[in-house]
């Protein structure tokens, strides 16, 4: 059996255990069972969670061999103990895979496991990770990232996506698909962390900037120059640009591109409109320009995003 160890620390989120449920269900679908599941901590015994409940754990030991070690996440980024960092640093010598859920990626980064590797973490902390650990290639829009033997997931529930991908690699697509059906989740979730609304992310404070963004959202097929947006906000172009950046932290052009990307992605995932039509209706003018924008934002062209969305709906 493959030994799976979920490493928890005080204050960990119980949602991290959902990833272990994926392996538990895999055992129900295979004969004999594939995975031997363990919840680990530095000292063993009872470990308190962010909800106040406690988990019964086994003490981890660097000499113990695990097929897969997963570092659980919490609600806030805390410095890991020297004992945990040393254990994680030694983990690649004893485990086939090392992984993290949510901000558990900070532990991997602190241990040097993510140096020169692609990784992700919760979108709220992604830029902090990049600043704190410049050797890590942080991809803040991925649900999970697999870079060789190292796996990282975004938010807490993305640990389920990560575990499903691991099971698929171990046991095949059919088993992973059946687990997803039993858990009532997507086999392969479409989109990245930027699925939250672009307007919510911008969070404008004044009515004038909100009005300009609403105008942009309703007129994406138009050129939408700074002058157009300034007129909608009843400000001069200079006043508008200064106020817009102060409230949103972005330039008007970048914000409009985010709105166009969100609209185009929804159309690609939820409709059968030709790509040229989607590009026209969302203001990209042509499919090549839209393709370049998708690659910058999502790392995938529009066709791949549409294909992934359809495969999940058929799952």
C-alpha cells in the first residue's frame, strides 16, 4: 500500500482533511485498497484546529517512508517550527511526492522545496509568497500545480482537485472520475483562481469609478478609451486616471482587459459561439489578440479552456 501522510500543525483548517477523503474513497473502489492514510504532527497526540476541535495524530519521523506527504494549510501564514522545516526539507529523500494545501505551500517554500519550481497557493497570499521567496515561480491563477515530484494547491477546497489528480496519476481516469461523482465535485475543475468577479477584485470606493466600470462592463464591444470612461465618470481624463489608479491599484486599460477576459472566458465555457464572435463581442477585435490575452492571464488559449469546460460537464 502507498502510505499517505497529511502533516498538520496547531491552527490547521479541518478542510484540509477533505483531500484525504479522496484517497479514502479510492480505497473503496480498489481491491485491495491502495492507500494507507496517516495524520501526522511534530509531536503526535491531539492537535487543535482552527475550529477548536482536535485531531488525533501520529508523530512524524524523518526515518519513516511515505509515498506522499501533504502539508495541510491554516487560515493565516505562520512561521513553521524548526522541527517541521527540517522534516519537510528531508521529505524528498523518503517520499515520491511532496505536496501542500493552500498556504501550506509557505512551509514547502521555507524548507527550500519550491526553489526554482512552479507552485501556487491561495490567491490572497500569492504575491506575498513571491516577494518572500523570489526563487519560487509562483503561479497565482492555478487551482493546483504539479512540478515533477512537488504538488501545490490553491485554496483549501483545491486540495480535493490536487488529490483527485494524484489518484488519476496512480489509478487512472476512471477511478478519479468515480470519486469525483461520489463527492459531487468536478473531476477537473475549469478555470483558475481568478474565477472570482473582476469587478469585486477591483473594489472601487467612489460612485464615479463604480459608474465608469459599470459602463465598461456594459460596453465591452466598444474601444473604451480613457476619455470614454472619464466621460462616464464625469471627470477629466487626467482626474479619472489618477482617481482610478488610487482606488483600484490598476490602470484603466488593465482593468478593462480583466473585464473582457472574464466575459470572454464565460462565453467560451458556457456557449458555443465561434471564437471570432467571442472576440468581437468582448472587445478583443480579433481572435489572435484574445488568444494572447488568455495566455497571459490563464496560461492556456481559449480553445483549451472551452475543451476543459466541456469535458467536465460531460464527466
